[in-house]
């Protein structure tokens, strides 16, 4: 199963006055698992989804059989002193930009072209498929991305490495950490503390892939994940 997080894909946006926080995403994931009626699951998350996955795995370690984190051990850590300015930026951006900040396109092909500019590794066919899935028409007949424009504003809560480490320490299952060999995230030096906190982990880098590993080299990624899961 590949659920769309709230505010993404075909899932609803939050109501007026609401926002998106990681505890919300964890609660949604828990609702999905409860609705499935299963006691244990394999979790695979990319980027933000990886953060959701490891936070959930640290909260409910007994429920996770295996965890795969694709470019997903959390953003660069911040300090307590960053919090006041971060809060000010969030309030300012939500007030001044809110949901008004989004680009309109004349057709899906234009959106696909934008995706290729963002990630040149995408083939025209891949970009068009992604645009078809990720866009919708507004009331003016223009094409826009489905995700809530609020996601383009800075989140109010800084990401603290020391807090993340406590979640990593509670994870009991085997963990596969996957990076793209050409990703800027792979070259980060601040992740070692998080790696050291995971009791049972293996790390690999997928060649010819940047941050969007599942788009850039899906075959190699699938092979690595299936081997890890023993499928």
C-alpha cells in the first residue's frame, strides 16, 4: 500500500487554520495500520516519508518487521536558538503566502517539463506519468499540482537531532538505509550520529541516482529492497 499523506496526492487538504506537522502524519499512518487490522508491517519511506517511518517505528517498535529509509533519516538538525526565528518565519509565510503561492500550467505537458527541469534524470515518459498523477485542473481550467501550497512554507518546528536519535534508539527491527550515490544528502556529515543510534542497520548507495532514487534507478532500488525483505 502507498497512501497519499494528508495534503498530498488525492488525500484532502487540512481545513482553514490548520497546518501539517509530523505528529499528524504519524497519526494518519497509525489509522491506516489500524484500519488494515494487522499487527505488524514492513515500512518503506522516502525523504519526508522516511522521517514519518522512523518516527513511527521508534514510537511503536513492536509493530514493525522491517524498515527501509530511502534518503529519509531526517533533515539537517537545528539548535534550540533557531526556534524563535523559525516560528516568526512560519507565521509570516503563512500569512503572506498561504495557499496563494502556486503555479498554473496550460496543460499537463507543461507540468511534466517542469519536473524534468527539477530532475533532469527523468525521461519524458516518466515525467508525463508523474504529472498525470500529480496534477489537477482548477476552476479556471488551468492545471496545478495536487499538493497543498502550504507545504511550500517553512515549518514552525525545528528538527532536532538529539530528539531524532531517541526515536532511532528504540527501533528494534532490521533497517535498510538507502541513499542515491549522486545525492547531496549522501554527502551530509551530520547523519553519523543517527546511524550510530540504530541497533540493526545496513547502508547502501544506489548508483546513477540523486535524491529521487525511486525515479532515477527504480530497478536497482527494487532489487535492493526485495533482497533486504527476503522476497
